[in-house]
């Protein structure tokens, strides 16, 4: 099987661009992107750094990249963290991220 290096490089560039976008964050705490599959929502709450009990938790940036790719190529609705607001959406009792779902 011959590998199409041009396609591989395009995908690599797309992934790097998405990773840069996720790591740079946005003005919002999180982003929601609706896909045509609405009854399943892919959630990436650890795509940005989070704070639990005063300690910073490192991000799992590629989870946000994977969510964005699932939205683009398969139509899933997605929600992902884009900014550390001194919170941990999976731990805090009051979370606008969880309430949005």
C-alpha cells in the first residue's frame, strides 16, 4: 500500500492548527458546536488547564482536537473547555459547562 504523503501532511497541518486553537483558548470558558447528530454530545472538559483545590491541572489538549475532528468529519455535537477560569468542570458543584449540557 502506498501512503499519500500529501494527504498525511494536510491532516498533520489540520491537527496542528486545531491544537494551536485549543491551546490559545477563546474569550469563553467553553465552546459548544452543534453537529447534525444532536442526540449525542462529545465532551472534552479537560482540553484546557483546570484548577482543583487551588492546584492547576494540566490540559489534555488533544481531547479538544479529537472532539473538533469528530464534529467536522462525523457531525457530532461537541462541547470543550477553552479557558481556565479557576474551575474544574467535573469537580465543582456549580458548573456552567455541565449546566449547558
